[in-house]
C-alpha cells in the first residue's frame, strides 16, 4: 500500500462514527482519510515522506462545522472597535476618542459588541450620551445581537435620519417626544443609511440585505476585501473550522471566495446562500437558482435560500404569539406575511433549494413551520432539510412539528442569556417567566430526534467553539420549571461536527473520521474528555487540516 502523506498518532480520536467511535491514530493520503485505527495499525502506513503529527494524547476530531456565521462582516469586524465589557460614559468616551484618533479619515466610526446597558444599568443609550462621548465624528454603536444600533447626532443628521424616516415593517428609527430621533435604530433597514457613511460604503454588510456593491468599486477596494476574507478564514482555521455555512450572501462574496479558491487560498469549505429579503419580489428566486448553478465546487457552493422572519426579543422586534411581558398589546411583527412566505417556500423547495430562516420568537417559528408544511403539501415530501435558525422561543404545540417535517434545528450554545456573554435582561424580562420553559428548547428537540447543528452566529457571538461547548454543557436553568437543556460533551461535539455536516448534506463525505471520507481533521491542544466542562474554554485547535492539507498550526 502507498504510504500515508500524514499520520496523526498518540491521539484520543473521537471519530463520530457510531460503528468505530474511538481510535488512536489517523492516516491521510491526498485529500482522503486512508485509515483509522490503533497506533500499531497505522504504523505500517508510515513511509519516509510521511508527515507525522504527535497529538500528545490530545483529542482529534473531524474538522469542525460552523453552521451559522457571517464570514465577511465577522472578518471585517476584527478591525473595528469592540465594546463588549465596556460600560459607563467615561469608559465609552475613552474608547471612542482613541478609536477616532487612530482612524482620522474614516467616514463612520463603527463599534461592535455593545450591551444594551452600555452607559449603565437602567440608562437608555441615546444620541445625546454618544455626543458626550464623541460629538464631532459620526459614530454607530452596534449591539451584540446586531439587530439594534445607536448613532450620535452628527451620524443621524448626515444619514438623513435625525427627523425620522418611514421604515419597512419590523424596522424602526425610534423617535423622542420632541420629534427627533433618540439615536436607537432597530433592525438593518433602520441603520443601513448610517452604515453607508462608512468609507467602505458599508459593503461588508451588503450580504445581510441581499445587495451588491456599487459598480464603481475599485480594484484596490476589492483587493482589500479579499484580504478581509483571508484574515477571517485564518481566524476560523485557528479554532478548527474546516466548513462554514454562511448566513448572508451576494454574488460579490461568492466572486471573492472563488478568486481565493482559484489562488489556492480558500482554506475552508464555504457555502453561501441567496438572501431573499422582505422587499424582494419572489421572482428573485431565479437568482438563487443561478447561484446554485454557478457555484457548486468541492470548496465553494450555493444552494440555499436565507430569510429573516423576525428580529430579536431583546429589542422587541422578535415576533411572539402572546404579548411581551410588561408591554400589553405588543407582540412584534413578522417580516413576511404568511401568504408571501408560504409562496416563497413552495417556490424555493420546488427548485430543489434548501431554506434556512432566522426565527427567534414563537410566532416566527410557527410561521416558518407553516411555510415548510405548505412546501411539502404543494411539492410532495423530499429530503429537503430545511432549517430554522436560533429557535429562542417555541410554542409547545409546535415542537413536534420539527421532526414531522424533517426540519434541522440550527442552534447556538452562546445565545441563551446567562450561558456565555449575553445578560439575562432584557431577554428574560421581555419573555416573562411563564414562557421560560419553552426557551431554547434543546432537550425537547433532541428527545424527539430532531437533527441538531451547533454554531456561534459569529460575529454576533464569539466564534470560539470551545467556549460554545462550555456554554452548552454548563447552561443553567432560570427556574425550577425549566427543563435541563444541558448537553453532554459527546452531544456537543457531534453537533459541531456530524450534525453540521448533516445540515449541509455532507454526511457522506464530512463530519466523521472514517476511511474514504475527506480529510478534514482538527487536532486539539487538550484531551477534552479529561477536562471539567467549566475549563473547556482553555482548549483550542493545535492543527487544522482541510482536504489533507494543514491550514493552521499553532
């Protein structure tokens, strides 16, 4: 037999293969796994040219799958001011003024990761407070969830929002009693006019609104965007990710990624959807089919339609079946009518496309399930693997429908308030204690046999999968009425590997370590099974291999 190109030995291999779940060594030849077995089994495959990687008794896994993330905007965000953990006027002022001094020619100072209590508990973030921090340069501060932003006066004025503007359903420029904007901008359409003040023109977020950049884009700007993606892919590889399901998209992103692929610089498998926004006519779905036809290589493909059904519960833009706690009469607005959404699902499903929909509130989740049911009734059952992204709240009457309809639950362990970086409020207060037992209902979905895929929603949450694993395993109940939604280590790792591969129709080639599968492998720097769940965030990838090639080495 031809010797292996790479052998990983002295390892604790978790294969995710139910028939052969553990091993000590992995042999790779070309782009595929040659063999899995004991150290003695694999020793005979070592030749004079074999690269031998000593795992040092640490865990080896299939390459991790990031099942829900925003690659371009997340990578661009690495260059921006991060405000997570910053609180109070003095701290905000110091951060903003240093950022402004370091970026004298930037048209909009964009900040990310802010909490809803940026200026202190119980203090609303306003343009006036941002003016006190920095009055003379346009500033936009993005909430951690990316569904709310706050702008100072000069930014609102230059964007034409200071005196308000009509917005699509579910989007709002919040107004004060004096007829001027407070500075709070709810959802993408509300803060997009401010984003356009960026020197970049805001093109790093164009995929979120399904738009393409200005045709006058220069070669230098395009080269800079290629570098942004290189930086993002390297960052992903450093955590062990070899597959990425992007959650926003346009032809521009696909063109950039194809350029990297042609240059041999695409270090992960990336899937990019067509983003159907509420403003688009359904005839635009033909563009989704064109994306699917034009991009279907081994490393880069399209074949999915992404939609948003609501916003987020924290800001009151999530769609609920019953009133928000403490806000009689307010339930939030779904972004698509039932009739339009059902028609979109029927059309996309008939085209053979997968559908994934952001649905946070229980009314949004129900409407998405109704749409998937309409597609099945119209087109007949098929292995569609349509997805619901997030599922922060589900009505108990709807939980059984996931399994019945073959829906993938795409969930993020960092998202439950209190599990990682998100505070308990305002989420828990807006939902109300009576609905807490139906929040992020992982245990019930898993018990029903619903396929689970884990991810981060980067850059909304920290991309680190080991922080996510810790959050999944240590998640606390908010009351005695809440079920135990914690995951075991194996359940967690399965959802980051085989679960993600299944969500992407890749289970025949990815997501487990087995002879003949593609050689996407991550060698961790710890034995994960020997670690306490509370310590998992200390682990990280030591070596990341995609298609048999080492793309990251610590």
